[in-house]
C-alpha cells in the first residue's frame, strides 16, 4: 500500500486574510492622515503689518579743532 502525503495548500488562507485586513486598515488610516479627515476644512488668514518707524536723527559731527 502506498502512503499518501498531503502536499496541498490552504494553510496560508487565514494568514492571507489577516494581512489583507491589515493592508486595508493602514490604507484607511493613511487616507485620514493625509487628507485631514472627511469634513475638516481649514481656513487660515494671516495679516502681518508693522507700523512705519522713522530712524532717529544722528547728532552733528564735532568740528575739528583749529
């Protein structure tokens, strides 16, 4: 009588399902991180203005002696 050996696949089906689920979860997280979510819209309005300043007047240079 010949001895039968089971060399068929099917052992990795559960692992493939788990890896596929992890890929989907990472894709969903990446979507929310890179797009800022579904309904979040940001509006930024920055107005930077400085007052006009005049330089102080320098004193007159001293006259040379002589």
